[in-house]
């Protein structure tokens, strides 16, 4: 196993699970949202507010395409699947794991929708974003792991087991 890329909706646990998974497997960890903020010198929400959603998605794509790592757990932003180039690069980079969290759980975890840095177009709801992205996550992922209603440790174990199963010869 080389790289592990965790995708999913905002609030699905990509960063939190990613840090713990990286420690458990002895891998590095990269949070693409932090890369974007560092490169642009601004918070994600500021970028969305000042440059617009489409430009933000381009910045995110550029950050994903710049990834050239090994032995790393990567947590890209939730909107990483909104650009085909990002999907293709993530799939080449390693095993893509979709942390699949039901919409109700996503909504329950996100308390700061207006300031969280979520790529929402004007008038778009979290449910709209979920409906648009869910098929993209499914298409991008090599492995899907249902999450929600379990501890962080249980989620990390579920990801490790799913990765082990995906590595078995068929």
C-alpha cells in the first residue's frame, strides 16, 4: 500500500480519521485544505467569498494535482471530486477510500456552514451538495467505508479492514 486518499463530504472525518490512520500505519499525513490556505494566504471561506466557488474548485484541483507523495494518507477537501482531473490524479496516486456518511449525520456534524469553507454556490443547500457529490465519490472510490454512529477508533479500524480486503487477490 502506497498512498491512501480519504474522500467524502465535509464532516465525514477525512482529516480526523486521516491523522489517526496515518499514525496507526506509520505513514505521513497531508491535509489539502491546509495546503490551499498556505499557498493562497487565506482561509478557505475567504477564498470562496472573494474568488467564487468555481475559482476555489480550480485552486483545489491545482493543489490535488500538485500532490506527489508516497506512504502518505491524504485528506483532500470534500469538493475534490468536482474536477475530473482531480479524480484521475487521486486514483493514480493511491487507494481512494470514500468515507460514506449519511446526509443526516453530515448535517448534524456541520455547525458552521457559513464559515466552514464548503464550496456552496449561492442558493445551494447542503442536501443539494450531497446529492451532487455522492455519485462522484462512489465513482472515484476504490473502497467505500460506511461511517457514522461509531467511535473514531472504530472508524479507523473499519478503514484498515477495508484496505486489507481490497489488497487481497481476487
